[in-house]
C-alpha cells in the first residue's frame, strides 16, 4: 500500500470539473520537505526504509529517519515513471506479476537514473511488517541483498476472527525484539517519554484524518476520491510528526468551510459512491473524471481509512501491538465486507466500485465474494474494474469506460431523482451538515 502527493511535473486536473483545495500547495511543500529532508546530511541519524504498516512511532522515538518505498512507488505511478522502472526490474528476472510498488522500487535501485529524484536514498536498515501482505517480505529481502543492509521482519498473524491474547503477546514480543534490533543497528536507545510524545502526535494525526473523512458524510461531499488519495500521504509517511498534525488541522478547516458553504468536490453531486482498493495512480484525475461526468462522487473509500487506528494509551508497546496487528488488510473478508456495509450506511452511498488491482493480491482476492455479500446486505450495486495501481500496461481505458457507463445507467434507473434526495433532518450522519 502507499500514497503520494502527486500533483507534480506539470500534471493538471480537469479544473472545470474539479475544485483544487487551497491546502494543495501546503501538501506539496510538506512532501517536498519530507523527500528533500531524507537527502540532507543526517548528522549521524540512520535511515530506515519501512513498510506502510510498520510501527513507525517506535522508530521516530529512537531518532531514526524513515522512508516509505510504497509511497515512493505511488509517486512513480502518478508521475508515469513506474512502467520503465517495472521493466528494469523485470529485465533482472522479477516477475511482472509482482506488486508494481515492489517492481518500481527495485527498478529505481537498479536504474536510479530513470527514477524520480534518482530513487530513495540508500537505507541503513529495513523494517518490513507483513500486516499488509507477504510480498513486502520478499521485496525487502531483495532490497537487503542489493544494499547489504540488515532487515527486521515483524510478523503479525492473520486475524481470522478476533485479535486474541496469544497474537497480541506474540506481536508484542516481536516489537521488543525490533527495539533491540534498531538499538543494534543505530546505537540509539528507546526513550519512553519520547515514544509518548510521538504516539500523541500520531494519534492526533489519525483523529484529524478520520474527522476529515467523516466530513464527507455531508451532501454534497466536500471531497472526492482523488482528494482523499492525494491527501493521505502525510498520514502514511509523516505520522507521528508535528508537520502532519499542522497540515491536517489546516485541511480540516478548509473542508469544514466547504461543508458550511455547501460546496461540493464536484459541480453537481447526483450519486454517492464508495471506492475499494488502492487508487489508479497513473490515471488519477482522468480516471475519476469518468465518474464525475455522470455526477458521481466518491464520498468514501476503504483504502484511506487504513490508517485510522489510534495507539491505545497506557502501555504504549502493547498499544502499538494492538494497532498494528489489527490493520484491516490483516483481517478476514467478512471484516472487510462488514466495513463496507457500515460505510455505505454512514455515508449514504448509492453504489460501490471495486478496483481489482492486479498488483495487490491481498486486497483484490476475494473481491467478488465481498461484492456479492455487500450488495445482498445493502441492496446497493457494485462494479468491479480491472487495472493496476501503477503499471499502466494493465489498464485499458475504453473497456473500463464502457463498464462505467453501464454501471451509471443502472444507478440512474435505481435513483432517477438522486440529486434531489433530501438529507434526513435527524439522521445521525446528516445532522449538523
Ligand atoms: S502487494 Fe499490496 S499491500 Fe503489498 S506492498 Fe503491494 S500494494 Fe502494498
């Protein structure tokens, strides 16, 4: 998984159909600051490459700089640089079936000259947590070999039912082992006081992001899927920093302004949709504009909520074990179906679109079963679209447009006067907007 501040290299949005957020420039600056900061002299600080589900708060509290190859992969996709990088990895024998974040990352190491910013700076250590997928283990093992740097794998057992005590104890023991590993690799010790400060900032970031997403329950929704995807970058790569807290305060204020003024993300919201899976980074604004053309706004998604777990206070290591073991991709299909059913009710969604993402097997396997279950339980229709988050070779625009057209025609039959449907005055989700 991963995200990016993606409005780079002259990429433009279809302005007539899309309102740019005032905070877009601040986001751009923040992400540039992050990537530039990784390249500045580090005054003895070590750099860790980590997966998006790694317990970053512990690393920050230990004075370690962090970089996210998944976010970098998303950036490569959005900047249309992923295909040549994937090809560079494939030329070295990595399978085209491998996740395109992994191939972009490996390609950027093998061919830095072709990569945005010449790739990420060389890491001193690697932390891979398999709470999102098993791919990251083999990917990070390959990176460890290429750079000859130490790798720690944090194993989080899959949660089929509930997060049990044995799983929690197992993950907690590994967090303690991870701390010893980082101590060995960096010479730094963990300060619990500092961990508390970082965890507080992390929790505040998570709260603000959840509140911003919650504001999209308003009709019209102040944000559409591309807004959510672009603005999730700091929750992933800067979680636990004051920079992320500041940014989300500003974004929340702007989104609240939109809600109070009744300003929607798209000109005329007729249909409210839910998105499932990672963004189509290589066609971000163009792809979602296919829906905007029909007055359809993605008011919520299953992806950007992936970073909504606060670290329970008290014993912070125990809290981190709970939060990171319970990442949604580490939970059952039933859990994911239930989450979608809940979001459809809360955000008053008319239809849902699932991205069958060739790269991300854990996210995409089982989508047909989830689609069937969600439609049966809610009566809301769903559409499945095949593509890849970064590798545009797996995307065929015309067949996709045809499927979208058929789906939107179905919605127009089901909701002939969708745009005129009133917000129930006392509805828990509609009240206050
Ligand atoms: S396979 Fe999916 S979860 Fe794993 S790194 Fe790729 S995109 Fe992320």
